[in-house]
C-alpha cells in the first residue's frame, strides 16, 4: 500500500518502507486523523497510520486475525 502525506512534517519520511501489520480498518482511522488531525477514541478503533507517516514508531499490533466464512449455499 502506498500512502502519501502532503504535510511538510512528513517530508523526511518520504520513500520509506514500513513493515507494520495493517488491516483495512486502519484506513478509516488514518483518513479521519489526516483530515482533522483529531481522532476520537470512542468512535473508531484507533490504529491510524499517521504516526508512521511522521517518522514515529507507535505501539503497534503483533498479529492480526482475519476470518473468512465460506458457505457454498450462498453462492447458488
């Protein structure tokens, strides 16, 4: 995934690679924080990627869990 932060405080972190475990819900938190610079904890599960864009190393998850429920009768 490629992310770009247009703010000048992210200039020194351009073209770097982050190997943190990401899930799609992180994008919602990232977009909200990037747009308003405020992330209410009680609304969105907070795992914004903005700290990574600003060369910070936040406390991050060590694993992700994904569940796929597949039922063949739903495909018919």
